[in-house]
């Protein structure tokens, strides 16, 4: 252990972004389904589209998800291997 905790800032920020129940749910849903759009997510989560979009924006800005345009819709998927591993560990079956 040392006082050089500044070097952990990037990891701490990543954990802050995923440390929200809705965002964890979105990540797990995307991992299970592969890809989906905002309309599908809002129906599953029973949340307004604007709320889902705000959570997606935070995840995208952190480099956790990516969006691929398909005509008028954007399909999102998880692109961070680190987050995939974190979620897998968090939800290990005992």
C-alpha cells in the first residue's frame, strides 16, 4: 500500500459510472441480448426514454458501450472487456 492513489483515478471513475442500479441493469441486459435500441430498453426497464438516454450517454462517455446506427435507430452493445469481466464477477452464482 502507498499514497499514490491518484493512479487509481481512472478505475475509480469507471466504478462510479457503473455504480447505479439502472446502469448495471442496462449493461447486464446488453450482455444477455447482445444489442438493442433505446425503445426496447425503455419498455423493459419501464422508464421514460429520456431517462434511459441519459444513462446510455454516461455509459457511452465512459467507453463502456458503443452505438451502431441502423437507419434511424441506434443499437447499443457493451464494448469494454474490463466491464464485462466486472459484471461477470459481480453476478457469479454461488
